């Protein structure tokens, strides 16, 4: 069948999207049951036996408006103080196209007369009327009721799409629907002279000289009027009456339902197609408090294959997205479902709308972005923290929540949303950094994480799969990973490095808070000073525990090229710190070796490390130095004075002491003694900051032999020199 592009129907604003659904539904039900529709290049395209002229003639002459009303609310045109002009005009109309509408109005009035309701009904009466209407009125009207509200065991639930039961504040959508019928003259035998031009504007996007100055409600923010809407202080609201009518007709495809909640309580919960709780991320708002003024979110599907109305009814009837076997609860969950293909696979993207309160009490359906449906394989890793996220998010909703925790929660949500939208390891690493930041805030917030009402646990151990998923190929990532991989000794006398960052201790397969932990040394200082504090503490703990090896071993070793980059100051220290906090959350009890083999390799380069670092690092190797290559390991334990000299910026003095320790271990540092037996003075220069040099000694390294070849004489030469 021929295809017709409806340039007046675009995915945004919400009115235009719903209008496209309304056109497709009405044509299928009243003119051509074989009609199909799709989205292509930003417009709605229909395939039908009706050409352009036929489609226009259908709406002008054959279209029968669906009878909708809200006879449960004040302002609907059925009660004493209401404006009844439109209702009366339809009720007394002789036009056959409004026969069903007249019948509905008559039956509603009969019910209200039986119930003796002349004024706005109370809540108790309203609930009784709703049940009466569902019992007595036609199925088409019941479908409309399911779009506007859902009856639950106690009260009603309302979808954000249609406000609070078909109205938004004092603006009743059904009353406006009937008024637009009258404006177009559909209640008469002769239409409004502007009706054809307005229809071509609605369907084909053709320019029109003027629109009607009437309320449009939340569905088209650009035409809603109000402050700053045009030149001057205030602007009027303009609408094409066909737009409003076809929009309401399209909303009938999005009927709600009641689903049974799993659990002991077995409570009912209203479910509306692709509708979730709001999330304050992914758009211009920067305050979590803004979610209080968001009625909800709706994610409307875009499909690129022709679909019939029956197929769309099925999509919207099952319009739920799931993650980890549960229904999505908010916008972040929905983004995860989209990224994990947890929705119908015939959908190519979603348009996200949020119902935001603006201009006093009015709501506007603001477009919040487009999300493509494409698989982000690693999105399933987030399931590992779902329970903790729910716990943390619930705690952050309190009115007395310190702002830093709400900001930390919002940062996690924003990182998840960005990853679901764009994918890639860099965005996955941002999720890890956001989790590390939240853990850090909790570590410093004992009074928040532990109250009489709740206890927020540490972030649970993450699987090593996160290592590859977050590898952005940067030197900062590889350096942070080597630090996060530093493990404790086998007897657990010294904990993993996570125990130096925050008050936690290992308890079987999880971490728990340990308020009396005295190994914490991480503070608000810069990265280098914190690394020095960790190094000093671990060396001191090893001495106290009488450990043979230093607890500086890492599951992943840093390359000397990356260490050289750090020494030269060419790394982003803040990034390393954030990644360290995130990577320290990865489970230290699981095997890291396979993940480490898949890491991005550092660039190949010829380098010569600073002599001071190469010499001093020989004293801070966790298992000694295998010298010569393949020989027995020689352990050179550092003297506490070395770190003291480095803290005092006496690099030369520290190197002299290190040289003595190497001599005592049977190694000969270059340049070595003179022919007369006197020790040559080792000059390392002053170009290397002592703070950064000391911090670099904490990194586990991959090639200690290279340090030996740079600073030590071969064994044969060493014996000759010693004999002299």
C-alpha cells in the first residue's frame, strides 16, 4: 500500500507523539483496518489504502470522536458549578457522528441522578461512582477510565500522562476535548471554515495563519504560554484543536492495569505502560529535590518497522521493562533495561518525558532525551550492587539527609544513565568512581550510615569482571589498579589496602564496618601524601607483626613506563585517587589473574628511570630481588630512617642509607667504591620532588630486575670490587 509521511507528527513534543498514535488507531478502527505505521527520519509514516486526500476526507467527514468524559471530577461539565456548554452542545447535537457521545452523556446523567449527585463528589462518593461507571458504561469508556486512573484496593492511582484522573489542576482534559469538538463544528452538519486548514497543519505540517488561544495543558510546553513564552512578560497558550483531540485519542492506547506485587503483603500496584518513578539525572536539573516536583516519567517507544494497531496494543499492554527479574522502578532502571535489551526487540529507541512542575502548580511534559536500544553487555554487572543501591537510595531520600550523600547517590545514577546511553569503558569507569565516592562519603559519615532505623553496609565486593569492563586504557587506570590490588599477608595480620582507606575489615566473603580500625591513614590530603601514609603504615605493621615479606604485593603490577609517567607528574592524580577508591571495592578473594592478562598494555618506549627511584625501590619489594636473573631472591628490608629522610626532602641521604643496606645484603650499588676502598658519593640530583618519589615506592612493579640492572653491578664485578 502507498506510504504517506505525516510531517505534522514527530516524536517530540508529547502531544505530537500521541497524535500519531491517535491517527493510526482511528484510521484502523473507522476507515482502513490494514493501516500500519512506523517512525522514519523523525516523522510518522503510515501505509494505508487512503492517500493524502482520502485521509483528510476521513477526518473531516467520517471521523467519529471517541466518547470520553470525567464524570467523577469537578470541572468535567457534569456538576452544578461546571461549564456545561460543550457537554450540552454535544448532548443536543443532531450529527450522527456523535451518536455514541450523546448516549454516553445521557447514561452518565442518569447515573448521577440515581446517585443524587449534583455537586463535586467527595472522595467516598467518587470511588463509588467509579465502580458504578465500570459496571454500567460501554467498554470504550472503561478503556478511557483505565488510561486516566486505576482502581486499587484503597483509592485510585493516576498515570502522569493524564494528570490526576483526566485533569491537571483546574484544567480538565475531557472538558477541553469536548470544547475542541465544538470549536471544529463536529457537533453540527457544517464544519468550522478553518477546520480543513487546521487539519492539514496537524497531519502534514503545513503552515497555518492562526491557532486557537485556548489551554493546551502539559502536552506541548512550547505552546503552553506563561512567563517568558514570547516577547514581553507573559504569553498566551495556542493550540490546533485537531492536535488536542487526536492527542487524547492516541492516549487511549496507553491503558493502565493493576499488577500483583510479589511478597508476603501481596498488595496491588498500579502499572502504566513504560511509566516509572522520576530520576533527577540525565537532564538540566542539578538538584535531587527536583524529583519532588516531577510527577513521573514515561518512556515512549520508537519503532522502524511497520506495525499495526493490534501489535502496538500488545506492546503497550505489556509495556513493562525488567532488570534482574523485577520491574523497572525509575528512570535509571529503565535506562538499564534499554541497555540490556530488557524490552521488546522491535523497538529501536525510546523518547523520555518527565512531567515537571513549573509555573506554580502546572506540569509540563518536558522531553528528557532519546535513548537508543542497543546492547551494553557489561550493564549486567550493576546487578551485583542492586540491593546496596536500593539501601543507599532509600537512606538518601530523607529530609535531613546531608547534601553530600544525596550528591553521591545522584552521581551514581548519572553515571549509570550515561553508560546505558553511550556505552564504553570510560563511562563504565565513571560508575566505579561514583561507587568509590559514595563509599568514601559513608566511611567519613558514621552518624549517617548507622542509626537506630538503619545501617548502610559497605559496598559489597565486586567481581573481577569490573577490571576489564572499566579499563579505559589510561596510565591512571593501570596505576590505580596496581594500588587497589595490594593485598594483605596470608595470616591477615595486615589487611588489604582497602583497610588503609576506610574503617572496614574482612568478614568471610564481605566487608563490614570496623570503627576501631587503627590502620586507616587516608585523609583529605593530596594523593601523594596519602600514598606515603599508606606505605609508612604497611611497613610499620609488617615490622610489628614480624613479617618476613613486606605487605606490598599486588595482584596486578604497574609497568615501569607508567611509574615513570607518575614520577614526571604527567598523570591526573585526582583521577588515580577516584579510581583507587572504586577499584578497591573489587573482591580480593577472587582470582584477578585472568582479568589482568586482558588489560590494555602500556605504550612501548625506551626509558631510563630516575636513579633515586630505581635504587630506593629495591628496598620496598614485597618478595625481595631475584638477583642475578633466575637466582635466589635477596630480601633487603628498609630502615625506618629512609622514609624519615624522604619526608624531610633529603633524597641524597635516603639513597646513601639505601646503598648501605644493599651492601649489607651482598649487593654492590653503582657507582660503587673507589680503588682505594672508599665509597663514592651518590648524587641523585634535585629535579625529582621527594614527595612524588616516596609515593611512587608504593606501586607494585612488574620488572624489578630492570631496576637491579640500572643500579647494581653484576655479581662478578661486585666480587672484584669487594676484594679490592
